C-alpha cells in the first residue's frame, strides 16, 4: 500500500472513532475517548486528529476516490 493510501486508511479509522464516540455520546451520554484517556491532553489530541481527518476527507475526496479506483460523481450510462 502506498503512503497516500495508508493516510486514507488512518483518516478512515479516525473518522470511525469520532463517529462511534459521538454516537455513544448521543445515545448513552458516554464519551469513550474521555473514558479511555481521561481529561488529559491525549483526549484533546484525539479530538484534534479527528477534526483534521474530517477536513482532509472533505478537501481530498476526489483524489481519495481516484486512488482507490472508485467513481466520483454521477454515473454515465451508455
């Protein structure tokens, strides 16, 4: 796997962690990240990384889809 694909996977994992954490907060009022790391700088770093992952994904979505051989946009029918 090349470096950019590795970055894509890391970003996906961070977004999954963020999404699951927000789901737990919404449904059970339970913050898993804070439960694991406490109220430390590590919790804040995780939140920052999740936010940066979201920005990266939003900005680079076309390049990500191209790297993984996926079609982006409307499908052209013959």
